């Protein structure tokens, strides 16, 4: 595992912050947001790409790709993977990014608009902008010649990347896959665009408590940035090299609401179906699930619809679950959200705790008070099976089932 996040720039720091319930939100420093309705976000702090990457290479990458490379390097190190010892044709990369190099695109278009009309575009504009470039850069660095592509499905992008990577290994088409996602959209265009949709919280006077999933006073999501990388491996391949195995991707599924471009189905029909299919794919029952890391963006409609789906599918077992939204701490990383929250599920299984949903102040009368939404404080509990839900604009739904490995 590897991570660059608003609450920690490696896996250990991220895990400590998850347990402590740390908020990553604060005033925007990446651009002048003084005229915007939302002037805060969950930025990655103290990130110097030149401390991790050769200067020439780093300058040819958008921030989202820099995040991807650094998170992957940590994952490779933690996994003890030596590319020289791998079959390069059996190692691949599937990486998720919902938007890609938005900062690069914004900069180049602004420079052109402010110029004399002569197109003086950077020759690296297109390679820096396209969402698939992170997958390509990772493969080039490590010499992986196996399956390689990007998944682009808005906020479900990196969960779909993990699912696709697991399926490639299951199908015998790869032995090792680098997967995950990255995003860097805290730009004037990103914030302005989401503001225009009225999707972002505007709680400028209290940014650290602005992301408040399931709270009666939630007013939208908080934009985040960063990356999470996972090394997935065929079980026998991992055992043969005595790798540390943190968890298993036991199942996954994908559905679509087919309802609205941005709003979820009000009854959570697509969300319910994707969880049902993922559980079936994993060969388990709803009673086997201990923890759900929900999409939980802190939007009025989305939070309610997801909980309706959980109650409908899990029945009385819904009251035995721990449910939490780690977006309350990290903000919403858009295309990287699924990977980061899958990593949170792996840590929950490995360390046997449930990260909290922070910033809960007022109960929502539309939410069943008997559901354990793990408000404000982490809880120690046995977690053998965790579910990670990720939903995206366009109605995309992704679900991962992550399981403790016992043998």
C-alpha cells in the first residue's frame, strides 16, 4: 500500500490520522480562492515532488501523476517487490482518475487566453492532462508490460481500477497488478465548477468541521486531493516470495443507477444492487460483513439514499454493522476516493478498528438512530470483512469486498 493524502503522506501517517479522527480541511493555498463561494479544501500538505522524483521528470507531470508515482513507490517498497525479479509480461497497471490533469489544462488555456492569440502551448500539455498517463508512467518506471489502462468513471474510477485489476489476476492474465487512483482538482476550475453545481460545502467559517456526513446540517462535500496505491498479487505468487498479505480482494461489482447525471436514485436502487452483487461475487452472505466504508460525501441526497440501500439489503444485520465515512476526514478525492477508502478498509482489517465519521453534531431525523455510524470516535472491533462503496456522477456504482486472510 502507498498513500499521499490530506491527513498523511504515507500509509502509517494516514492510519494514525484515521484512528485519531483528524480533519484534513483548511483554507485553500494552491490558488487565490478569495472570490469563490468555497474557500477551503482538503489539500495534501508539505508535498515536494522534487524530493521524490527527478526534477526533469516531475516537471513533465501534472500534480495528479506526481501523486500517483510517489504513492506507487511507497507501495512497491512496502511490498518488497523487485521489478527485476518479476516477469514483466505478467505485471500490469490499472489506475483510476476521474478528471486527470485539470491543473495543467487550466494553466495552458489561461496562458493562451491572456496572450496575444499565438498558440504557445507546452508540448507536454496533452501527455500531462490525459487521465491514463499515470498508468503509463508507472509501467514505464517499473518496466511492467502486462495489462495497462485507466478507468474513468467519475468518483468510482479507482474502485473500478481495483476491481478490474483483481479480475485480471483471477482470469490468469497477470500475477501482479499496481492499482489505485489519484486526483488533483483543487484548482480554480475544479472549485468553481463544483460551486456552480452547488455541490461543495460553503462553511468557510469552520472548514475543519465542514465535511459532516449524515449530520442534519450537512451542506455538501469538501474537495480533497491525493493518491492511494495497492499492490494486488495472485495468492500463490505472494506466498512464493513470502510477502506480507494484508487482505484479500474477495469480490467486486459495478452497476448504474440509470437515473440522473448527478443525483443518486432516491431509494438507492443501484447502490443496493452493487453491494448485493459484490457480496455474491465474494461467496459470502450479508451476515458476514462487519464494516462498510460508505461513499458518504456529506450531501443531503446521497447520504440518505446510501443508508436506505444498506437497510434494504442487510435487513436486521444493518444494526450489527459499523458504518463510517472517512471522507469526513480526507474530503472527497473524486476519482481517487475508492482507492483511498479501500486502503482504509485494509487498515481496518489489519489493525482491527473502525475509523470514525467525524464532525457529527446534530442527528438527522431522516436517519435511523439505531444504525452505528461510528460517530466522532474510532471503535475497536473484530473486522473480518469490509465493504467499500464508491459512487460517481453518471450513476456509476462500484463496490469492493475486502476480507481478512486467515491462512
